C-alpha cells in the first residue's frame, strides 16, 4: 500500500458542480424580477403606449 501511486480524488467534482448549479439558480432567482420589469417596459413601449412606467435609474 505504501508503494502505490496516489490517485486523484474525483469525489469533490460532483459537489463543485452542485454548488455551481445552486449559485446559478440563485442568480437567476435574484435577476428574474429585473429582467421581467425591463421586458414588460419594452413591450409597453413597443405597443405605442405613452403611459409606460419608467424603470428606476441608478446614479453613480
């Protein structure tokens, strides 16, 4: 056993993939309302209406 070569540990890769999927899901959940408001505003403008709600602007 002492003379055997060390094998790489592949059991951490599924955990890293799972963590990446969870982070991508959380980012989508966090960004979805912003994208939804933007798309709704664009649909309102494209339909020719003039009473569309304005999107909040952030100054630096």
